[in-house]
């Protein structure tokens, strides 16, 4: 049997009210996929943004056939499929991707590959073949990376996305190009199955109080209730 894990991140006193909705569903999804559920709960890099701690996944992925990283504020419907059954090990699967050049300056790696699809790292499925997607930054510094990150107008207006918050998306986007990885999206895969959606829900550039309200709404829309 393949060895799988689902990883999320919750460091320090990060305990917004909406976690009571999201974490039970992440644990349930891990059980459904016969995956170990693990939490990044300590900082080891201690860089200027907590999002850089996601790159702990690079070491954590050793010894596993599949590693699925999901942000702690992601909702996963109980009926969601196990996407490891949909792709081969040479594929890295994201929920969706965007146009990288709207917020990331090109670098040598993206120029060489003509890679313009930007990673959205709240949801990343990789295998033991492709764990380089989570390789920490190389041949550069945190500040060097920041100089290449230019949040969009909408991101800046949200007040939730300074350049350092996007460091994970930038480095993972670079790693796609650096390692020549085959990146696809869950939305593409879902369409091949004849599904209208993925069963995954995540809010980006949203203040915590608004996020809690929207997560509650989605929970009710899905007909779910919190355990007693």
C-alpha cells in the first residue's frame, strides 16, 4: 500500500475560530485517503514570514509516496475524492494556478522554461518523485526573493498580502521552472471526472473575521454540522 500523508500548518498561538470548522474536515479527509495527518507546529527557518515554514514539507516528504499540503483554513468536503488516484507520480497537483507575471518578476529559471503559471500553495499534492516542489530557496536570500514579488492592487487593498506573505508562492513557482515539474490543477482533473467542482474551499486575501463568516456559510451550504 502506498504511504500517504496530509500536512497542514499551525504554529504558535494561531487559533482563529474558523479552525473548529476546518481541522476536523482535514483530519477526516486524511482518514478517508488512508493518509497520516501531520501538523507543522514549530518554526525552524525563522524568516520574516511564517509562510516560509511550509518548506519544512521538503524534509517531511521523505519516505512517503504522496504528500498533500493544505492550509489550515481550507475546507474539504467529506465527499471529496482522493486525488492521488487521478495523477501519476511525475505530476504536481495544485487546486488552481494563476498568471505569475502579474505579481512575480521573471528570474533566470522562469525565463529559461517560459513558465508563466503561478503556484497557489494553499493546496499542493506531490509525490516522492516531485518533492523538489518544496525545496527551500537556493542561491539567493529572502530579501532577494522579496524584490521580485509585487502584490496586485487587490492583494494590497486587502491588507492581508504584503510581499513577504507571498514568498511561498514565489519560490514554489520558481521550483516548477527550476526542476521542470509537470504542474496540473485539481480543477482540470475534476472536469475529466465530470465533476462541477473539487469539494475544496479556500478564501484568499480575506480578513480573519470575514473568513470565519464565509466559512460558516459554506459549512451550512454543504449541509454539515460541527460534532457535539
